[in-house]
C-alpha cells in the first residue's frame, strides 16, 4: 500500500475522547431494560442477556489493569471510521495492560469460523489510523447463526486466549453478535461479545444510539458530489440530474443530503409509503415541477432518490412481501427454470392484486424483485436502476403533456448512483473522534465484564470531551420480524420520522427549492481549519438534538 500525502498528515491526528474515558474508568449502571417489542419472545430467546441495565462510564479513583486478549471483526459493508474503532480499541486495551493483545479476524465473521487472523500491533496499525476503508483486516457478510460456527470460533478463541470478541457492523451483524453472546453465555464459556454501531445508511439508531458511524462522512461526501452536480447543472442549464443515493431501508442519507444541498426534489420513501402513493403519483409530482421550471425558462434541475424507494411504494411493497414468502416456500421449484418459465410460474402463484402490479413492471425490475436476494434475504435494490425508471416515466409523461399542449419545455436527463463513493472515504473529524471513542468504550465494556452490549457514545452535538460513553444491551433494540418466511429476532431499523425535526425542516422548504434555484455547494470535507467548518455534525443530528 502506498501512503498519500493526506494519509501521512492525517495519521498524526489524535482523536478526541470524552472526559470519562481519558483516565481511570468505572461503570455506572442504570435501570434494567426490555426489548422495544415482543418482550416475551425476545426474553425467551435470550434468557442470559435480556433485561441487563444501561451503563455509562464515569471517572474512577483507581485504574483497571484487566488482562484481556480481544478479537475484532468487521462485518458487512464498509463505513468510514472502522479503522478508528480498531485504533480506539487497541489503545484502550494496551492502556489497561501493555501485555494485552488484539487480534483481527480476516474478511469478516468467516475469519472467526475459518481461524483466519492476524495480530494487530502498534506498527501495523499506524498506517491505518484516521483512514477510510476496512482494508486492514477486510470485511465479509458471513452470518454467525449456527452452533457449529460458534463452536468452531471457540476453538481459535481458546487457542489465542481471547476473552472477548468485538463485532463492528449494522443491525443484522449486531443481531448476530447478540445471538453469539447469548450462546457463549448459556454455555458459560467465559467469552464476551460486544457490538459497535456501523452503517452509512443511518438506520441503526434509537433512544440510545444517536447516530451510526460513517453516516457523517458518507453524507458529506455525497453532498460534495451533489453540490458539484448542482453547480454544473446551474452552469449548463440543460439537464435534469436524477441521483440515486444509498439507503436500502430508510431515506436518512437522501434527507441529510437534501438538507445540505437544497435540490429541487428529494423523494422520501417513508412519506411515499405513508401517503400510499403509486409510481404514477411520484412521476406526476416530478413532472409538474419540471413543467413549472420550464415555464420559467429553467429546463434543468436535480432530483434525489433513495435507493430503497421501490420497496416503499405500497403496491410494490405488498408484492415484495408475497414474493419473499413465495421464494422461501417454493423457490426450489422455479429457480432452475428458464426466465420465461419462471415468470409464468410466479404469475400463476401471486394473488390477483400483486399479479397486476407485477405485470406493470419492466421485465428487468420484476426479475430483480422476484429472484435476486442478498445473504439476509433482502431485495438487492441497489441493482435496480430506479433513477432511470423514474426519469423515463417522467419523460413519457412530459411527452404526453406536450401533445396535450400542457408543456412546452425541453427535458434531457442524466443519471447517477452514489454508493461506493462514500463507503470508504477518509473519515471526517466527527467520525474519527466518534469511532475512536466507540473503540475505547468497547474495551471498557469488556474490562468491566459486560457481554451482549453495544458500545455507545451520546451527547454528540457537544464538544467531544463532553460526550457520554457507555453501553446498551443489544436485546433492548430487538423485536421479531419476518425474514425469509420465518419470524426472527432482529434489531429494529430506524426509519425517517415524518414528525421529526429533520423531515419537518425539509418539508417546510421543499416547495421553494422546487420552484427556485436554491442550491448549496458544501465542498469537500475539511480536516484542518476553523472548528465551524471542520467539526460540523450532520444537519440531521443538529436538528434532532436541538434543545
């Protein structure tokens, strides 16, 4: 790996820590907790890790010199700041006891099962401090859910004398962490499991988790690109840019980028579902804005589209639910048929309402909804070119209006999908600090004997030394949901709240943004300079935490 000039300078940045983590630390326990829903079901599934209290770290009079070797796993998609979680964890376990060792399991949870690991040292870690990516140890999407995986993992943990495993991941990965913690606790193996909240999608948050790491950096990166496109759009004045943004299950990224850049249109999946809008409703609304701006002489604009939009259109959402059940129950009967035979089989087994919806979709989209799934059984919506689907439907609507004399403008579309561009960006100061504090918190949870917890850092709109660090039982965030035709315990995803301050702020301004050209050009992430530029939190966090 070659080291860039930025990496060289950035390696010298010392992340800031909350006061409670700067010296000796002890735990302050709160009240017992319960799951967000399905309490009896979750308690039955997790009898050894259910109902544990919230914990907060506070200064202690004497240092804890715990002797602990720790393993760390990066799970799922990349998010800026993962290397700083490792850095914070490494520094804290070495502070507890210089003899402590940190091992990284390679390429995700599969590294634990396959005994594929490296020891992380001060020398090997140095080049990765304050950098993006997960390339230090790699990541993967292997699901830890079977007893033979747990037992195979235990073999290497025993061999390396590892007392605890830290799993850095999103809602599904942390659900797996909770299952692993429960298994090891039930067997009294003496192995602790701690989670860390990672996902650029921003949907792993709740009353205890203010934001997932990587969201700040990713949305700043996307907003820079959107701002650049807006400036080009306002310069050339001849294109409508349709930009799809990551966010499979929630529209947090699209909403945050809209608040930062003020595009003409931003679709919010959760609102479309709440209003029971059809694809045609969405298209008509966009076409009306295009026609209005054309009448003002402005044949250009920017539209933001969340990646998971298509699942939130109610009619399509109902179709996907039935397709999920069909795939789980009868997938083996039609997966090996040719394309046409698969389509016929599916149409024959759908209800009348869902059959009608399925038949209206372009063949490629219909196939992706019915057959292609990720390892968790989810539709791979990032592969569906929603931005092109919508722009083509808008073009058709405008052609119809032109024939009817309702529209006289020009419409030319450009398409973009911003996804991978934000997942491995060099972390912002916020994410660098936040992730380092999460790693330090994970180490202290281990040192204080906790398992089945997720490391948390709160009060994040205040200066970093005023942040509050601690842990939340993972079971507190869980409920039962249907996955692949079965009810399973999972961490509840946080969707955009339509009565929340971020959405309300957006909704109050969007009509003006649609009609006028109110673009904001945020520019690139800044690492050195005034705090007012370098240490900004997201608009979402700022609005949610406003006192």
